C-alpha cells in the first residue's frame, strides 16, 4: 500500500462511490464469493455519534476497496454490530465468531470498554481483530496474538499533551515549564485512567508541577465540585480525558464558577467533535487537544486528509462530525490492504501480512506510518496537537498546531485566545 496524494485520493473516492451497488457492502457479488468482516462499534447510546462516525470511515474504506476489486478478487461484506456497552460488545463478538455468522476479521471499536471485551472474544475464537481507535495501553498489552491496533495508544496521547505544556503553553505564558501548576482530570474508565497515569508519569520524569489528579465517575451530570477543587489548587493547565460529552460538562462548570485556567488540553473523545464546539461556543476558543488528525492539517504529512470531507459529503450528504472517521478510514485501508496481500482468510497468513506491513510516516491520510511490534501495536501512529481557533467564515474550527510539520496555524497562547 502506498501513500496517495489528493488527486489520486479523489479519483479513487469517486470510483468507490460510483461503482454500482458494490459500494455499500459488496451485495452485488454472490454470497459464496464474499468475505465477511465484522464492524463492531457503539452505534447507539452515549457514544453512538462518534461510534457511527468511525463506522462510516470503515464503510468508506470498504467501498473503495470493493470498487478496486475487493480482497483478492472477492467482494467484502461489512457486517454491522452495535455495541453500546461491554455486555453488548461481548455478545456481538461471540455472535460473529460462530457458525454461519462467523467473520474473517473484526474492525472496531472507537472505545476502550468495547475493545477490551470484544477483542478478548476474538482472541479466543482465533479471529484477527483490527483496533482503529481505543486508547488504553491494555488493548495491546495482554499477550494476545490476533489483535492489531492501527491507532495511537494512551501513552502517545499523554506525551503529545505534555509536550504541548513544555513546548507551547509555558513559552507562550512566559514562564518556565516547571513553574506551571498542572492538574490531571479524567474519567474513571480504562481509557481515562491509562491516559491520566501516563501523564502523571511524564510529569514526574520531567520534574513538572502536578497539583492535583482527579478521577470522576463515568457520565457525570455536573463537574462543579471538581472545578472548584481545581480552582482551589490554582491550577493553570487542566489536562482532561473523558468520554464524549464530558468536555461540555467541564466547560459548563467553568462558566458557572466564573473561572478558567490558562489552558485546557483535552485528549481525543469529544474534543474534536463539531457539536462540542457548537455547544460550548466561544468559551472553547483556544482549547487544545491531543487528538486524531484534523482535516485542517499540512497535507505533506497526511496526504488525503483534506480530500476526506468531500468524499464524506458526497457519500452521506453532510459534513464529517469529527476527525474520528478519517482515523478509522485510514486504519481500515491499511487493514484491508493486509487482508488483500494475505490472499486468504487463513489467520496465520493474515498475521504474516500484517507483520510485513512497512509504511513510512506521512504516507496515510492520518499521517501515520505503519509498523507493528510483536504485541500488535503500530509503532508509527501518533496524535496531532490541535486547537480550536476562529474560522474565517465565523464560528470555530479545529486546526493542527503541532508538530511543526503538521501545523497549519500558530498556537493561541491561552484559553480564550
């Protein structure tokens, strides 16, 4: 699989959309010729919007592959599985691991609580599982043989956020990094705990100042008490990792308290969601996040990123709701290419093809390269440092501000600009 530029990307996208009915799931082919792939995401419930956004990214990648001839000449049938919670993830993964419903591989899952149980079922069934978005380091640290994560892990997101503190926030405020008072805020879930632990470890190693680490129960109705606690500690930078929607609760509590720190640096989740920016409004101006590659990025390191919204718009009749779809699309393309090179649904041949994948950084639409370690973690995937800035047409837009090769705008020095 080679990196592709904007012109080639648009051409392939047009072919994928125009290829007669193969587009949706390969239904134009006889069932005996199909390769069934399970797509397991939270398509309903609190994470349904972003889960569906990830599914759409996978769907676009499958349509593109089908338009190009499928996998080794066989059409792909994408089997949707809605997993809004852990129990549903286990149930759906078991369903698609047995009998006539058995799939050749899984693509998932956006959220760590879905990825952990679903991939465990897949591992026991000996079915390759391609993870496209769950953060927790534990996803690839359980000694599993059949899991492959294309996307960055919690430690990568933590490093991006701490680099932002030392390389951008502190210089912008004219203070030494170790003089900034940092607070870590995260949800009591595997993903949030993993990011928070990695951030705390990096803060200690770099001799920075951590004044508070606060964990809160999932789906908080109100974060006022938490915000008052951070205010009492005079936190200047809040590092936040929560489920989609938690960022809205945080900014609501900041507004109610008539207080805000110098900077909020989020981690993925809802921080890249256009609906979050609408809900929070101008208060979100300047907010940073260690995030998925945004559409506003230097295409020299992410060829095809800027073309993706056009592809999405033609397919779904609306603009993308976040960059999660782009990340899932980029990861799914790599997974499908490995399946194609395997030339078989035999799991050992798939593993060999995956492990042989060797793509340089800056050759996929997400900007990632691809090279897996023996645990199935892609070592060449990294988050982008993003910031919400004023859009020329009004409102806010998320842009890349780091690393330098990815940046399309200078960083605003503090929350609110």
